[in-house]
């Protein structure tokens, strides 16, 4: 195991290769037999489950309920909202037939040409169209509103250049789709969910984010406004970690979803959609991990504490196990997830290296001498430091330690972002800073022409127009035209 860790490419040598090595060696995911698709392995899925469970609780606290809609969408549905179909047309997987048959030449199976669908089906790239066609049957009156529905599902977007978790042809996500009686309610919902995502990212993932609004060229296809949270990875690139869209009445008009308001007047429904995906796994890995492997924030670690016994014989193991059983009960009573690894087919040193690679926040080790002295060794993953403490009161000690680790991991990421965020006023300075990576705050004149020019010349995009921060007016660094405020530029995933 120690040899495997040495084979982990360092971040400074090749960040992209380090990321790929880590995802595979830490048993998070692997490439599948289907090009562009991944297998999420049990340890990786356990982290996703923690993400899913916490977000689901937060959605329900804000009044949302879960439902499920079909995987297949009739092609004609995508034609009903022009911007939407244009945005997704090049990424759609299309089902044209519904049956196979044996090859007459005896070479396996072939598509039965007689089983052609009357209308092709699209494997969902997102669910606005199928959901709004459904909402037409659910909504007649203002009494039916609001509808606050979320769906946990998989989607397919036919990506040609893929990377595990960050960009795959199929990925897991949640998508909220809400319907409202007024524009104000819908906008309030859009911003509320943006804050839910930001709170989750910072409080649970320990990833600091910038909340902002996308430029028209970067907004979701079919939306009037797209709000986002942007995070900075350790290689200086930005990652869009979540989006919330104000859809206006676009989809209601496309699918003729109207309601009778309190005055008996027919109105089109106002709508939102919002989502995060398994891309959050990529954000988690790239924000915190190091050359020794994963670094997981305690709130999302599959197990927060692992205990490894160090013994010479079965009698010694039995004595340690008896004491560990008592410690485990105390930890679990405080809501701490713990694993006792007493497997005899691996040596303690191998286990230490494995749990370091997998990012377990705290490792406890107990040997015969510890048993005699009433002590235990505590190793922190975030700082790679060790200390020996008394087993007396160990549960309360561990609770405080895990809280400290969570805060420390966030602070480290926050400090990195602060050190790699700069403001510039000239285009020459912008070009110099963008090469070094990080967030660059600069004035923009609000035109798509200037935005596209900067993108072509520097490969940097406007990540968002921040909702908080410096809103002092200025002049565009390229054109010299007036600018309302600084926007966030970065090269991005």
C-alpha cells in the first residue's frame, strides 16, 4: 500500500494525472465498458450518499418533496422551447428502435428494422420538458400552487471528452422543478435554493464559494436568469458547483400551463429549476486532497474515525477488542461514525496507509502498551499529526476534534482562495494574472462581444457577476466603456 501511495502522481508534477490517480486508487470510481461512463465504487458512492442525504434533508426543510419522472422524453417535447432545444441538441442520446433480433448471419443480435419508433425518444439530458408537460395536468387554479418538487435521477449528455465525476456522458444528480403563481415567488425560490447550495458547500463540503449570476451567454438554455456557486480548485481553475434557474414563464407557455388566479383570470405559471450533480465529488476531491491521498471533511466522510489494533497474538487482540468495543459505543452515542478494523489479513502499517489514502478524518491506534496505560494514539488526516491521549473522555475529545478538523479544512480552502483572488484594471495585467490561475476580478462592459473576445484570447470565462462584494462602478479593461461592477473571471473545468 505504501508503494501504491508513492505511485500517486504529485499535484505539482501533473495535477490532472494526480486527480485521476486519486479517484482510482482511493476506490472512488473507475471507467466502465461504456465509453464516457463511469462505475461509482462503494466507497465513492458512500460519499455521494452522504451528500445526497444531507441535501435531501435541506430540501425538505424548505418545503420540497421528491417525485420521479420518466427517463425518456418524446423528441417533440424538446422542440417546444426554442432556446432549450438549441442548448441541448448536440448532447442528446436518441432512442430510435425498441427491439433487437438475432442476426441472420449468426453474429449475435442486430436492431430489428421493423421495430422503429413512431417518434424518437430522447434519453433525458434534463427534465424541464417532461415535467412541464406533466404539470399541465396538475395545475388548474392558484390553489394548486406552488408545486415544490425535486427529483433524484441520472441524466445523459453525450460528452466526448470525459473525466471521472467532473464530466461524464451519464451522471447522477438532483433537479428541482417548481411552479409559482407570481414572478416574485419564483425569483425568491431561485435565490433561496442558491443559498441552500452555498450553505451546503461551505458547511458540509468545507468548500468556500462565490454566489453570483451568470452572463446571458453562460445561462441555462431556456432560463431568464441563472444563479450559480463557483468554487476554486487547487490548480487555480474554477468549478461551477451548483446552479439555480429562474425560467420565467417560458416552459409554461411552451406547454400551455395556465391557472385561474384569485380574480378568476387565466395566467401562465412562473417556474424555476435547480440542480447539483456528482460533479460535487470532483469539487470535494480537488478542494482538499493532497499528495498522500484524499482529505475528507468529517461531515461527509463515510466513517469519521477508524480504529486499528496493534497486537502480537490472539490474546492481545481480544484484550484490545474488548476495550475498543467500549470506545466504539461511546463514539456512536455522540453520533460519530466509526469503523473498527481488526482484519488479520493486513498489517497495521498497510491499514494506516490505506486510510490515509482514503481520507478518513481520524485514525486511532491501540496497542498492548496503550491498553496498560489507558491511552490511544490519535492521527489527524488534515494535518498528518499524531498525539497520544487518554481513553478517558475520548468520545467528547473526538467530537471536538472532528469539529476542529471540519473548520480547519474549510479555513485552508478559504485562505487558498483569498491568496489566489486578485483585482485588475488593465487588460495586460489581466492576461498576466489569468496565466497564474485563480479568480481575477475585473470590470466588464456587459457586452457579449467583449466577453467572447476575452474568452478567445485568454481561455478565461466570466464565472459570475457576484451578488456580494465590490459593486463600485468602473470602466471595462478592454474597451474603456462604463462597467457597473467587477465580475469574476477564471479558467474553468
